[in-house]
C-alpha cells in the first residue's frame, strides 16, 4: 500500500513514523512545500545559543510527546524547566508583578496570595471570591453548548480577573480573540468543573488536595514543572523521526496543489510547480497513491480537497488562522539590571502593548545560552495584533525592544536579535469548534483510505499533533490490514 502524506510538520512526521513501523508492505511518502522537515518547529543553533523559532517546549501530561522521544532514543535529551524560576509575571501599568501563587490558568487555588496581589483592585478580588457562590449555568452545559472564554470568565470571576489574568495567560498560548475563543475546545476541564462542583475554586482546591505530591500549589500560571524540551532543540525530534523513515520517502520542496480520485479509487496528486516533478517523482508509478493523509494546515487541506471532497473542504475552510512572530534577543547577563524570578511574563490586552508574552528563555532552560549570556523571546501578533506577524524584521524588533525595555530594566543594545514570522499558523478554536471538528471527522470517516491530521482539530500543542498523526496512520492501517 502506498500512502501519501502532505505536510512534514510534527503531525505528518508522526503519521509517517507510525506507518513505517507497521511493516506489512506499507510505504509512506511525505511531501512538503518547504525545503526542510519540522513545519513550524525550527531550532537555530549558533555560537553556543539554542534558539527555538516557534514552540520551545511541550507538556508532559499528554503522554505522546515524551513517549515518542523515548521510542526514538531521545530520553537522555529531555530537560525539565529550571525549578528555580517556575513563576509567571503579569504586566500591570508597564511593570512586572508575579502572578498570585496558586493561580492556575483560570482559577485561584489559594486565598491569601489573591487577597494580597497588587494586580487586582479590592473590588476585583471581592468579585473573584464570589465565584464560590455563583451557581453553574443551568441545563445547557451539555457538550454542544459552547461559550466564549470571555463570557465564561466574566460570568464566573468578573471583569478584572478576565482582563488582568486570564486573558493574557490564554492569549499567550492561543493568540486568539477571547470574544470568539471556545472554552469547550480549549479548556473544557473548567466547564466540567463548573458542572460537577459548581465552583471552579472549590474544584481546583479539591484536585490540589488530591495531588499534594505534585506540588501544584507552589506554582502559578502555566504549570511549568509539567513542561519539557529537548537539549539540542525541538528540531532534533523532527530530524530524528526523519532519519528513521525509508530513504527517499521525504519529498521536500514539493508543494501539492490538489488531489483527485481515479476510477480505481486511487489518489492522484498534482504538484504546485511543474519543476517539482523532477524532485518528487523518480519512480515509474508517479504520484498515484492508495491512501492519503492530509497533515498540512486546515486551509491548505481545504484548497487541496476542493475539487474532490467539497463538503469536507467547506468545513475545513471555516477554521480561521492567525499569524504570530517571535523575536529573540541575546544580552550579556550584566545588561539585565533587574532580578528575574520567573520563566516569563504575559501582557494583558488592556496594556495596549505590541507584546503578547515574553519568555526568559535561558532562565527557563539554562543550556540555551553560553555562560554569562541570556536569551529573551518575545511573542507578538495573533488576533490581538495581526500586523505584527507581517511587519518587516527591523521595524518589529525596534518596537518590541523598546517595549521590552519599558517593562524590564535592560541596558544597551542586544548582542543580536532573530525574528521568525509564522503567518497563518495558529488555528483559532472559535465557539462551535468542537461541533465543526465532529462534522469534519464524520465526513472523513466515510471516505476510505483517507485521513486528516494536524493542529486544527484537537489541540495545537505538540503532543496533540503527534497523537493526531498517530490516529491518522491508524485509520489508514485499520482499513488496510
Ligand atoms: C510561534 C509558535 C509557538 C508555539 N509554541 C508552542 C509550544 O511552546 N508548545 C507546544 O506544544 N506547541 C506550540 N506551538 C504549536 C505547535 O508548535 C504547532 O501546533 C505544531 O508544531 C504544528 O504542527 P503541524 O505538523 O500540525 O503543522 P505545521 O508545523 O504547520 O506543518 C505543516 C506542514 O505542511 C506543509 N504544507 C502546507 N501546505 C502544503 C502543501 N500544499 N503541499 C505540501 N506541503 C504543505 C507546510 O510547509 C508545513 O511544513 C507553537 C506554535 C507557534 C506558531
């Protein structure tokens, strides 16, 4: 069986890896328009610095990332975040404040730090405390009734907790418009807590009591103890998978324009450029395949399928995407004139900054910069500021550096800076996303020898993408075996 996979990001590579292990005469070819594997995952290693151009670590509570690293023999390269700095800052009126201890993404779990935080006004704190007494939304907390992140947090905790804490924390991950972002598709456990316990605060406190050994209460924001990266960078993960795939099966610089089905039910791939033919097609059988896995962005998948599966194509085209940019600055340690006590900071929309979030990259993972140097990564763009993703490098670095220096005391110019633009790479899980994905999957299920993977469906994080690739491979092999 010959399988074509379109997209050599982590989703497509995971699908190819899974298929290569089946060992019953399945051969997968993987096509990518870019001239390298990894998609958005890209590590730049230079002069002792390890710079991640996009994702810089992944969560371990979803097992697929760590499991895959172990299978690939990369266990000894997995590194945890530096335990010294597992705190998050929030910007308020241009200054950094530590997120209250025990505030986990959406809900406070400790009363004293919330009462003492300067981030919220007395009224904001009181309103947050009332969450304990606010009844859950009646009757309609079924799977199908979705709600925007903004509405949900306003309803439970009030405006200040939303604007000052939740909006910046969630924006730093999804780069989304909170008026449209779906709670059910992004943080469903909070809706489940509301349904099962009434109050999120009580639910989180109960959970913490049960997980005392995990020491979650000592953290805040993202639970940093649950994140890992690879020494050598996340490109190492993609390159290692690629090295395990059969020779000649990775076709780089080969964009796919469209596909069609022939009378025998086989998939025929059309390349974007005639020149690509030489690169991709050195076999007699040409670009005819028994099965197809689309592991590219959902809007690309929509375009590719337009002429052959219009229903799926139409649904796929409804998933919107935003672009982001990451600017990394290198400094001598003594240029940073402020004590850094956290992994990074988030910036609320109401601060009207071009910065979505910042990461003290080499504090978080010390191996990323040589002794005496530091890397700071700035995340910009998204639904809040889409122009940033497209801005020329020089203009963007000037704006971001100026704003960074307003937030943190830094002297002098950076030793160097590096910008990565990621246009249309962040799928937006808008209200109703789960139903849309269900429909896409039902339609895809009906089509034999066909599967879709990627970050547009069940999670944008690396482990979810790996799982999506594995699931797609499984669907194809189940049909075959
Ligand atoms: C700036 C940024 C920061 C992030 N940070 C984190 C993080 O810290 N932790 C985390 O877990 N996740 C993070 N993510 C999310 C995660 O990195 C991505 O969701 C994931 O890597 C996407 O993988 P993918 O394979 O689904 O898609 P992609 O990586 O986008 O790969 C799709 C591939 O398809 C190819 N392609 C598209 N169209 C065609 C075509 N017509 N023909 C041929 N090839 C085509 C593209 O060239 C691309 O290589 C981040 C994402 C971004 C953008």
